C-alpha cells in the first residue's frame, strides 16, 4: 500500500506516517522503481502499536518502547510495556482505595506514625514536592491548620486522604476548578462522579494497552524484527 493508504487505514495523516518512519518508530518503507514508498502489514502493525501505546500512555512512552524494539532490544521493550501497564494497575488500585475511604468502608487506610504531619512528611508520603502542596493550598484544595506555637502547617489524616484524592484527580488531567467543585460537593455530603470518571478513564486506557500488546505481538516474530535483534548480537 502507498503512504496515503497506510495513513487512512490507521486514521492518521500522511505526514504522521513520514515522521514516524523518519524517527525509526515504524520500519522504513520499501521503494518501488519510481521511488514511491510501499508499505505492508508489518507497517500497519507497527503504526497501530505506536498509536495504541500513545493513547494508553503518551507519545514519549510509545516512542521509547518502539525505539527499543526496532533497536534490537526486545526484552527491554517488553519490560517497558510491562512497567507501563503495572502503573495503570497501581493507579486503579489507588482509585478503588480512595473510593473505599470516602465511603467510610476503607480496605487500606493510610497508616502513618502520628495523627499530624508536617508538609515535608506529607510530601514524602505522596511523593510530590512541598511546592505542589503549597499550590493546592493556595488554590483552596487543601486547608491545613497551623501550629499555634510555630505557625507551621499541620496536616491530619483527613488532609492526607484529601491530598491523595487531589493527586489522583490531577493525574487524570482534571483542572483545579473541576477538582475544587467536586470537593465542595463532597464536603456538602453529595456523592460525585470524580472517582468514577477517573476509574472509567483508566479502564479505557487498559483496553487500549491490550490492543497495543496485540499489535506488538504481531511484530515479535516478523523477519524485520528478527533482523533488528540479530544486528545487535
């Protein structure tokens, strides 16, 4: 098939096909005597793999996996995909855990040494920067108390759970105003769809990741990939 046919079959522009080929993320096309590019099923599978990985994760992750694959390091490419999918599973577990906490039927409550935490302790626990917590406070998402003697911020277990929820929702791409509105509804005793939306998003990404695996599987035994692996030995 020609460039336009490959692009149309995968729902992308011809320029996208050329760009990915130039970056080595899909195999180089064969050339006809007149110089026109000619693509086959391996290019369809490679392009689908890139697109599915991009949608399940991001363009950078897709690029890393396919660079490793066509660079002859199949094992590292598969390890990278496994790590990405594991990250999705971890995010989904976090959503389910937070949902349980908010329903007051927690399966895995936060266990920290005391009932009060400094901003540094909370940042380390959430694996975020203290500056991030200060931004959330400035935006009205967090409202920690102040120690009357030192005036330092003091975070309670309730603040920890709220901060975990904020982090999860920010990772989903929700804006600060959207999160603030949802948290206000929750504070008023109303159920919101915040976590349900995040869970649905993660499930969609999981399904897309499975499609990426199917496309990658079609590439693993292809002679072009065997040649790429052989070139590194």
